[in-house]
C-alpha cells in the first residue's frame, strides 16, 4: 500500500456511509492488497475463518461450518437451476434441523478467489432464495439511467458490462442464522474478516 492509499484507508476504513467514489477507491486499495497476498486468502482459508467465527458465537449451536454454493449454477437452464436451489435449500434445512423460513449470511468470491461481498438475505424454506441470487446486470439501473448510458455509450459497451457482471461471482459461503438478528451478525462477520486482514472488494457491503 503506497502512502496515498494508506492515508485514505486510515481516514475512511471505519466509516459506514460513503459516496460511491470513495467506496470505489477503497475497492482499489483492497484489490491491491489481495493481489499482493493472494496465496494467503484462499477459499479454504476464508471458509476456516468463517467457521471459527461461527463457533465463537452463542447464536449458533447446530451450524458448525458455512455451506458452499457454486454461483455458476445460476446460469443453468431453469429446471437444473431450480433443482440446485432445492437441493441446497434442503441441505440448509437439514443443518437447521427444522423446516422454517430463515435468514442467512453470505460471503461471495470472484473467479480469482477474492472476497467480493459480505451480506445477508432470507429464504422461505426448502427452495433456497434471496438477493444473493439476483442477477448482476445494468438492467437494475433505473430506466432513465439505463437509457442515458445506452444513448451515450451504445448497447455494445453495456453488453460487455453485463457479461462482466453476469460472470463475476463464482462462489458463496452461506451461514443460516439460528438465532439473533441477521443485521447484527452480518456486521460482526464482515468486521471479523476485516480484522483477520481479509481484503473485501465491496468493503462496506456489511455496514450499509
């Protein structure tokens, strides 16, 4: 980390609500840190850190490990995708030892292994759902924003952005919440990974 990055990091690392400009600068700092120490932050290392955190919390008694989900399954055909969601949902229900709606925490990774987000969502039961599985694309911009960008830069450039977003997340760790508030646990999990020096691209995702 160069001096400029270090000064900025110290200034904004503990803040919660920042402009996207500053959040973008923080993502570049985190990415440099990851690239310089990539071998220290493997999927298995992050899994172990999450498991250690789970086992340190009184809110978890049945859950001992995060549950893995291959995000590339989002791009299977509809019937295969629904089967993957149902199977993973059943695995989560089995880990909770009861059929019920539940909240869950998640940690996502991109292709090279870097953590992208720490978040929370909820699911109704057997069929795993929630915003972890929303497709990333430019269509989630407002209609006016989308049209302005397409008029200014063309459909082909936005199609490239959509391709990047579509394939960006490749892996997720899911932690079903047994008890307690998911919002609080989301913040605690994200802060624990930061305390363990794990670079997170969307550094503030768990603090919103």
